[in-house]
C-alpha cells in the first residue's frame, strides 16, 4: 500500500523501558512498512528516561505519538492498556526489542480482511539473539517449524501447545478491534505466561500466517521472571483448566500425556499436579508411568517450596484459577458449537508445528 490520505487502519502500540539501543530499531522497522495507514503510541514506562521523547521528536512523523507514564507500572499493566477497542479497525503490538519485516502490516491486514470472522492473526517469527558484546546474530531458526505450506490457515482451540502455552506471540499478531471487547489480564498474573492466558480469552479460530514476517529477539535481559515456583503454579493452572473442560477421548488424553513425556524437558509433572489439584482431571493419572512420578518426586525433594506453592495456589490465587477456568470452558464450548455447525471442521491438530527453537523459548519461560 503506497502513501495516501486514507485514515489510519491500524494502531500500533510500542512499549519501551530503558532500551535506548533497541527502540530506534523497532521504530525504523515500523517506518519501513509498505502499509502506511497506521498510528503508533510509544509508551515509555520509565518516567526518568528522556530518550523516547527525544527520539520521537527527532523522527518528526505525526503518526507517532509519545505516551509518557507518570510512574513505572510494569510490563503486565502496560500491556493491559493495549488490548482494548481502538478507533482503528485493527491494532498490533511491537515490543521495543523486536522488529517487523516491511510487508508485515500489509500482509496481516489483507489476511484479516479476507477472514472477517477472525479476531486475531499471527505470523511465524525469525529468531535473533543478542550476544555478550551487544551485537545480534540471526540464529536461522523460527518460532514455528519451517514448512513448505505458505497458505494461511485457521487454528481452532485445543492444540497441545495451548495446554501449557500459546500459539501466538505478542510481537507477531494483529488484532481486530471490536466495541466492548477487552482482553485485560489480572494485575498480578505473571508476565511470563501473559500470552497463554490472553489467548484463552480470545475467540477462536485464530489465523496463522506461515510466512516469517516478524523477528523475535532473545535479549540478555528480559522483563519475564525466572521464578521457578511462579512458573510451576501457572503451568499447573493452565493444564488443569484446559484438561478439565477439553472433553477429549481416552485415546487423545493418552496421546497428550505421551507428547508431554517426549518434550525436553518433559512436562508430565505439570499434568500430574493438575490431576491432583483438579478432581475432574484425576482419570489422567492412569496414563502416567513410574518414570513420570520419579521425575515429580525428584523435583519435590530438590525444591519442596515450589510444590508447596503449587498446592497452595488455589487458595492464594483464586482469581487466576477462576479466570482461566471461565475462559477455558468458553473456548471449548465455542469449539464444539463451531464443529456442530461445520460439516468439515478444522481439526485442532492443524495448528502450526512448534519448532525446536520454540521449545527452547518455552523452557526459558518465554
């Protein structure tokens, strides 16, 4: 799309926090977009940092405006500002450490217009990593496994990856703005699992664009916590609320357990803890093996405080449980209704395959 007098069609939110070396790169990728009908809000979450304001002023582009937070509100609260209806038909999130390929908005807007029933679309991402000297390296890897298919496709809810994580990434998605639809997460929900929770809030099917139009950057410093107990708690709640409502056959549940066992590291402990915490998931235990329990008990001996926090999570975080339980039930009910109306429904296993690189990102509490 060439420059024109057309009103903005996309609102881009760009949160930043003390990234003077990376913010210019993100904005450069936005300015290089072939689709020009956008407006951008740069949100500076460090009240003492003058750099974002100076950068925005130096660019002299009326489409870019600065939102200077009066106090540091943190990553989760900042993101909650973005998942609300906008004056534009679509909105997206460009994190300050990532960037987009020039055709990202052009392609994603076109696909969303071609699929008016879809609320969210996301694309594949290349993975770059920061080196100790501050330089960057293209790993040659992708968040989703590289595949021969280039045609966008729908993904219904219920894929294995959605039991403990998400299909989409914040920096690779485009949302359709609808009046009254907000996707704000609980204020204290861990940022490390922000995508899985938000994905359960969003109407499915989603739309996957296989072309890698965005770049995910593995920085040496991140806002995502490495708290093991926190990660174990959210993994258990995600698994328990998913498995409680999925209604899958014994054969498929056994396959889920086997897939969890084959992950590196295995995620069977999260499933066992989910079954122990949620009575409606107890039948899953019949698919466990002695080695799965050995893995759980080894973790218990090494980090008893982690297991204690998991067992106490329902009492300490009832809003986390209630929110995920409600949204998980809604997604599976939605799936069943859509399947009943469609004589040839899309199967949940047609979601994009997770690459080895994505598994590594998940292990690092991406």
